[in-house]
C-alpha cells in the first residue's frame, strides 16, 4: 500500500487538512501525556509556527493517496552551538512534526515521510536527522526505529514535589 503514496510539498490548498492533522496529532499525544493542550485550542497558532519554520530551509511535506490527504511531516535545518559536540552534530536536520491519519497507520507511511524529509534536507549538507518523541509513544518509536533512527539523548521529566521512589540502601555488614 505504501507504493500508492505520493509525497509532495504542501501548498495553500492543504491548510485545512494540515490543521485537522495538527488537531489529530495533538489529541493523540494528549492521550499519552497530561502536558498537552487540546488540539482545537492550539491548531491555528501551531500551524502558523510550522509554516514559519518550514519557510526557512525547511518544508512541510504531504503524503497523499489518490489525492486524499493521509499525513504530513515538517522538517527544517537546525544549527546550534553545543561546545561539547562535533560540527556535524551542531548542524542537523530536525523533524519537528509527523502525523499519519488514523485510517492510514501501520502502512509504513511514516517511513516514507521521513525519507522524504531526509531527501529534502540532504542538499543543505546535513549528515544527521533528529526527531523527538514522547517516551510512551511506542508506535511512533517503532516507526522511527524502522526508519533507522536510534536513541541519541533521552530527556527525563519529574513533576516537582514528587518524592524519590527508592529502597533504603542495604545495610553495611558488620565487620
């Protein structure tokens, strides 16, 4: 089924479908984390931010099947100045958003979108592509690993005030 998918640059006519996909993505993530706001509440501003970031050495790429919108990916060039990292690590492609609509999931469309993002960014001279994911989004993590991504850094979060969950250390034996 993935062979029937066409990937192309987003245009103004795709804005309504992209907005719905942003809502879908946000609502999916809300089911995984209480840190996410309602999709309808953030959709317009989020879409505007995606478009702004894509305008500067990035892209919003659309996946479609027989003219129907099935998903999207947003990617851009990122340059940072982390003193401890190599130059090629400080200049990388970044996938900020990816969404495959529910009826189309499980068909390796995410992999096709990620490959398209890589093709878009390769001419900019980047050698690394990065993406973030909620830790408990196992389906996305499987998709990214299938597309040859490996964990690079892991970010942990704690709600302030939560106590440590540990056992008392074993008592030192009497000597």
